C-alpha cells in the first residue's frame, strides 16, 4: 500500500535518489532544479524541514509499498495567514500514468482542509504538460489565468477547499 507522509529528515537519501533518477524526466515538463540543488542537497533538506516546522510549508512524499523508495512529492508551499497555499507535485517516471498523482492530490486537498486549516489552493503547470493539467482538472482545480513559467506558456489553477473534497 502506498503511503503519503510528511517529509522527515530520514527521507533525505531516498529523496535525493528520487530527484537524481528523475531529473531528466522532470526537466521535460517542469523547470530543472539546477546543479546547485544537488550539490547542496543536505543543507537544502535541513532548511526546508526547518521551514516546515515553522509552518511556512507542508512537504510530503509518496512512498512505495515497502516504504523505502519515493514515488512522488506533493507539497503545499507559501502558506498564508488567510489560509491559502500553492500546491506542487512531481511523480517518478516509473509511477507515471498509474493515477498516483490524482490520488495523492486528492489526499493532500483533504489534508490541507482538515489538518492544515487551509481554505484554498493554487497550482501552476506549463501548457505542454497535459498530464498535470488532467490531474488538476480531475481533482477540482479550475484554470484562472494564463502565465509564463520559466519562459514557457502555462496556466494558474485554483481550488476552494471544503468544496468537493471527494473529488
């Protein structure tokens, strides 16, 4: 059974492996993290855990059946006092096309409302990423604005929480 859990310090080795193994795959549809991310991974991991502890962000990983390999990341970042956050997610290439992103986004929407007391989420994706657009649409997000994301055309989506939590 797959598990969506909050990011912890002991996830660091599996998270670094996930990011390295999928770097080229991710770069085809989302902005690349750059070499600096990998060179300073340990410090970055510690920093985001501190930000999570301060309530600025909520980071999650989707673990495989054995609980030792990461299949995806699902994050709520830039939490505001008014109860909004931005959703971000990425799934491993080997997990793509299996409905895991849709399931994880549904789960995080429920957690955002019930565990984190958030009222709405936004998300962005590039126009040339139909899989991400489909996940957002299936989980109750609606397009609200055309944007440019890392020089590429994209769309900003929004979802009010507490409405259609079963979607």
